[in-house]
C-alpha cells in the first residue's frame, strides 16, 4: 500500500513532448504528480488550467508539475496545445503506473478508471503528501499552500 513516507513507485512513460520520462529525472526538488481521468473533459481541464495558471508560483516553491492519465500521447499533445499547458503530461495507456500509485478504482457512474489524486514527492523520491478525492476547482491553490509550508518547514 502506498502512503506518506513511502518511496514513490518508479515509472517510465512517454510524454506529451514525445520523449520517455522516468521518476528519477525529477529528483532534487518536489514533484507534484497528479492523476486525472481524461484529457479535455470539464473537470480535468479545470484542474490542468489551474496548474498552468500557477506554474510560476509552484516552480518558485521548488516543484515541478506532471500529469498522468491513460490517454495516449497524441491526445495529450492536443490537450496541451489547446489549453497552452506549460507542464508535462505522461501517457499510461495500460494504467500500470496509475495502479502502482493506487489511483485506479470505481468512479461511480463513470465505471472503473483513473481516480483524481495528487502526490507530492520530495527530492529523494519519498511521498510527502497525498491529496485524495481531489476537487478540480482550487486544487492548484491547496497544492501551492502545501508546497510553501513544506518549504518553510
């Protein structure tokens, strides 16, 4: 079971930039790794645009943002371009990483799929915060508030 103070599962996934990325690339600062159900849907767009609009503050707090869904790289590229997203989206079509992060489950009327969850991982690859059952509106603000408190602490 994944939890606070546990090592984040490693991954190797293709990104919206056409390259393959691993967790180890993000060592050093904080990584805000957020899981979301589907590109270009209302809640997922709200959440992504929230991170886009606060990316400079999030980076000032020493973090990078990466989104993961089961959508393919082509879908991610279209989503990124349409909303001018300024951070990386990773494709997990088999939901292996999504499941490793315990972010796959029953979504009620939408059936089984990716749950909206966010993990903050420190520079050593340890999970320091988990946001469960994320509400897309203002999620960027709660993530930034956590990063500022973690940096201050």
